[in-house]
C-alpha cells in the first residue's frame, strides 16, 4: 500500500519513512514540496496521506482540501505542533481524518497508521465487490436481452410460416428502421431497440385466417377489415409482457399501419399522435414490401418505390422519417443487398 509523507523538513520525512517501512506491505513515498506532493497524489491514488500542517506555499489543510476533490475517501493523517482546537475543527471540516501532535510518539503513529490502512483496505475490497456485482448484473442483463431477442426471432418466424412475406423481409425492414432512427439522431440504445423490436411488427398475422392471409388477389372490404385486425392482435399478444423490448414491439405492431394524415388503422391516429417508432417502421416496411417479389405481385424497382415514398410524405408517411430514409441512401442499398430472400440467393448461386 502506498503511504505518502509530506513535510517541508527533510529529517521529518526520513523519520516517518523509516516508521512506515515497519508496517506490512507498505511503500513510503516522501516529499518536502507540497505542490509536487499534491500533483503526485492526484495521479497515483495513495492509500494513506501523512501531511504536516505548517508548510510554505500550501499548508496541510489546503492540500487536503484539494486532494479531497479527487479522492474523497482516502484517509489523511495530519501532523501538527499546533494545539488550537479551532485549527482541528477547520481541518476536520476540510477532510482531515485524524491528528498526531509533535513531537511524535512512534508507537502511536504506527498504531494509527495501521488502523487507517486497515480501513482503506476494507474500503478497496468494497469497491472491488461493487464492481464485481455491477459486472454480474451487466452479464445477467445481457443474458436476459439475448433471451428476449431469441423470443422475438421465434415469434417472428412463427408469423413468417403463415405469411407470404417470408425470407429476409424482417431483417431488411428492421435494419432500414435502425437506419432511419440513426439519421433522426436517436441514441444508440434506441437504435438497437428498434432493430430488435421491429421484426415483431406483423406477429398479429398468426391470428389471420389462411384464406385471407394467403389470398393471391385483392381482398374484399370484408376481408380487408379482418386483415386489419392483425395490428390489434399483435398488440394484445405482446403488450402483456413486462419486457421493455416486447412492449416497444407491441407499440410498433399496433401503430405501423397508421398514416400521417389520420387515414390509417386501427386507431386512425394522426401526425405526432403516432408513436415515433410506428412512424419509422411504416416507412421501412412499405419500402421493403414494394421492392420485394411475392407470389401475388412483382417487385417494384427502387426508383418506383422511392417515388411512392416521396409522394406519400405528409399523407401516408412522416416527412422527417422519409427524409431520414433517403439520407445516406447507399446504406439502404447495402442492407437490401445483404439480406436477400432465399429464392434470390438460390437463383444467384445457380447462375454462379
């Protein structure tokens, strides 16, 4: 343990260094210049500071006060020939832990220094334990988050097996959503949250009848009315969870079919009434749906889909989300190329 001794009289420093060496596992470091001593202490986090009161440039109380700004818990033992009680009160108020009076009693010095170092060691053990517990909490939290992600993937795959929008759709639209969130200036945590939660946007389709879900042609008004219920079903499935991630997924499932002008479903929300994540996913989901080939339709070109998004600004889509989508558009194209549908991957492999 590092014990710093500060006294402007060299013989006093030498004496105290000799005494400190009698303590187990202690390394004395001596200074006669208080300013140099303070700079060393601030950089090296000592375990005990033994400081004289009367020194030029910086007295012991002033040095302790500055030292306390960096290290509020390290013990400071002041050595003084001054017996005035007011001085001791002032020193205690500025962070001095204990006093010794000159001339020193060697046995008393060793006993008090040993007690302070024992307390310091206990404090360090508590700090280490707190760091260990924080690390364990972090690992446990990461495990829970990983389990939540696995749950989301499993549920999303369950919806995929019933929905013609299969393949990499959920991966693309989730990454498109994170791209929009990043450009809008959302925090890294919020960006990761929407990436994890967006794949659940259509989980409610597990409750849609196959005759409607898999119908190749246009839905009748009655059928479309039933289809629209998947937003409510998805919300009801996910909102009962206490997981923050699944609650966000529930919000997205419930609101990603709302439209900026209030003509969407299921609640007819308008503008800022629609949660931001719902407005973001609406843009990402529609773009990917338009540019993806399905059994009942051909894929639109990127130019056609882009024009449709721009035409929908202020009507179907939040203009700020559309603008964010087209910012750094090369990133969008990279996402589209990275997460390709299985059929496209198979075709590409067959063509070499």
